[in-house]
C-alpha cells in the first residue's frame, strides 16, 4: 500500500513537472513567434521605407551648388540606355552600368549650367565600345567650346579611358600609375575542338565569303577572308583613335604609332610626360588641390562635385515646347529575337513592330530617330521590323543613328530609313545570312549511351532532329532557304539605298565595315552622332519647336521591382565580372533559343 502511494506521489510530481515544462516550452515558443513577427514587421517597414526613399530620391531635382565640378567616373560598363535594377539597390550591390544617353545628356547639361565650372574625368576600369567612346569624346569636345575646363586624372589609364582623357586641357597621371597605349588587337574565340570533344557537330549553311559568324564552330583560327576584313576594320578604328588623339595632344600620328609599338603600358610614369601623352604627375590630393584652384574654392572648404547619377536629375535650361510636336528617339539595342524566343536583354521583334506602329499612328510624333545598336540576330525578326520601318517612313521621316553596331540584321532594319548617320568607328554591313543546326549524335550515342528510334508518316517529318546528321536532300533544302534569305536581304538593301542589287552584292558577302568605310561605299549617308541624327530629323519634318522623347518607355520603379528576377540579378553580376566577355557568353548561353536562320555579324570577337 505504501509503495502504491509512493508511486502515485511520483506520478503526480512527474505530471506537475511535465505540465511546468510544457508551459515553459509554449511560453518560449510564443515569445519566439512574437519576436519573429516583430522583427519581420520591422524589416518590412524598413524595406518599404527604403523603397519609398529610393523612389523619392530618383525623382528629386538635384541642387547645383556654386563652383561645382562634374566628375565623370570612367568605370563600369556603358549601355545605350540605363535601367536601374531595384534588386541590386535593395541588396546593396553596385553593378555600375551607365546609359550612354545619361552620359551625353549630363555633359550637355554641364555645358549649359552656369554653376558648373568644368569636368573632371576620373579614369578607372571602363568597358565601352569604340563608337560609344567616340560619341562621348565628341560631347566633351563640344563642352570645351563653352570655355569651361576639362581635366583628367588616373592611376591606371586604360587605352579607352586615355582616348577620352586626351581631350582634356590637362592630363594628370599618378606618379606610380600607368597609361595604356599599345594599339588594337581583335581576338576571336573558337569552339570547334570543344565541340569535337563533347561529340557535337554544327551543321552550317551560309551565304557570303566573309560571313564568319559560323567559324567558331567549324575552325580553330580565322579564315583568310575573315582575317582580311578584321584587319581592315581594326586598322580603320585605330586610325580614328590615332587621328583624334593627335589632334588633341598635338602629337604626330607617326609618333603615336611608334609609342604604341613600345607598349606604353609598361613604361615609367615620367615617360608619359616626356612623350607628351600626359602633362603632369600628381597624387590624388594634388589633383584635389588643383581642382579647388580652378574653381576658386578655399583650401579648407569642400569641393562641390556632381556625378552622372546627380546630373540625371538636373533640369536642362531649355525653353518648354508649346507646339505639341514630338520627335521620337526609338532605341533598338541588342540581339534581334523573334517574339517569344527573344532575349530579355535584346530586341523583341514583336514588341518593336507594335511600338513603331504606335509611333506611326501618333499624329503628334512628327519624325522618328531609330537608334540602332545591334549585331543582328533572327533573319525572320529582322524582316518583320524592316516592314514596319518601311510603313513608318511612308508617314513621317525616319533617320537612323547607328551606335557601336548596326550589322547584319542591325543593318537590315536600318536600310529602309530616309537617312543613315553612323560614327566612323561603328561596325556595320555584314550583309549575309547563315544557319546553324547542331548534330549531337556522337554525344548522345557514344558518350551518353542514349539512342533514338523514330516512326514517320512522311519522309522528311523529322528534319532538324539533332540526334542525327542531315541527309544531302535535307542539306539542300536548308541551304536553299538560306540562299533565298540572302537574295531578299540584298534586295532590301538595294531598294533602301537606291542602288542596283549587283552593286550591293559586291560589298555584301557578309563583310563587316566601319562607319568610315561604309560611307565611302554608300551604305551610310553621314558620319556623326545621335545629336546630328535628331537635327536632321527635325529638318526633314520641317519643325523648329519640338520635344525629344525616348522610346520604348522605361519601366516605372515598382514595375521594375516586380519584374526583377534572380536571372536579372545574376546577369548584372556576370556583366560586372566578365566585362567585354559577357556578350559572347550570353549569346552562347541563349543559343538554344535562337532562330536557326540568322542575320548577324561575327559575335565572339573582342577588340582591345
């Protein structure tokens, strides 16, 4: 009996202990849940406040202080237009991609603003193609006509940043720094051996001796024709750089070439002063003191500075247009894709033809400047855009302004315009068509042990199946389609340029030309930048009062935030890390979604 009572007493104590433990557990669990809710609410409030702050700051007009200096950091990447990525901002990443339009507009604003005394170019790592560099350089030369100063400073000038810096009144180099001047080299990447190792054969169909976009799949080096055209446009671009630097620095072209042969990158800093490439050696504090001297700022006071992101929100001193006339600038940048197959980073042909149709139907739009910066892409997509450009031209003037590239499909969509303006270093032409269809039989059968069998209702029902090579009959069919596309392409160019087809074919064959060379061949009408194209459009439309508006409209902040995906974030990171190699990487990555029939220039090419 006593044992039973002890047992009951022990059970009661255990029950009480269990209840107490459960109470403590539930109490701590509830406290944890409440704590998480409170923390979540705090982070939500902070997130909303951060987004609201970013939205508010993006639309706030910049206040320009007296004796300000506009500092252009020559770093990061340059795209045709900038589009802020909210995910990058929220996560605190600084993937710097400047819009060429923002840089050019900022320089124009700085020229007009009485409180901005000059520009300081801060040379760092800068990825910017040749034609965009030339456009920025010309804007800086225009700025100098105001009488305001332009100075440049750098610890390590790349050749691109020095090309821009050479316009400066004074070029300063860090005493322990370097200045790159070595000439240009065009490097192509070839994938044939890699494809052979994995068991993939690229079945090629093309028209044009110089249509070398397929060579990376079929060779390990440039063909003689490709080497010839590459040497020609590299010489043309380098000739422009030497000519421009010679004019600004007062150094003969022969001397600049002799200096490039010495590879000035590895010369001591004193050699840059001796040769006239630079004017002085200064540390950063010395440059700051010099800028204060130029602006009349006291030594103990802070120097007032503005950057591109500040200048975006500075209002231009332009009288407001009351006419209601709109001069539209439509940006067509990136690889041309067909509808649903188009890349997010390129030109969606379906979207573009819809946009151009709306511009055609808008009575307030008096003229359109088509800003083309594209190496081409889908032949089908290019033809659809060409059609819409033709219809647009029937209603109002269409002027093309070529950026870094307007080649192959990029030229296809340009050739119907009333007038074509290109930079001397624009890469254009490449009038040709090719098709690439992989045969992965060896990869599937021999390396992966995967085999296929097929039952067909008709003889050619499985044409294009990558698990087997083409038959001769199938090859002839595809080559015939490519030939037909080439004939149509050359006819479009001949009609647009008002030249005989035979004359177009003599300069076609897929050959790439610079804008300077293309003008002599009558593929372009005039050398210049986007400002010149806008002026011509206004003249053709016979309007003196108008508002310039950019299309397509960029996404609002919240819509951009909703559309920001992990892919967008990763792409921004890859672009920052890969720099000039990002574009070939992206094109290879998207190859599976590309049209089999392409109108595009050699794409795995880097010019340094």
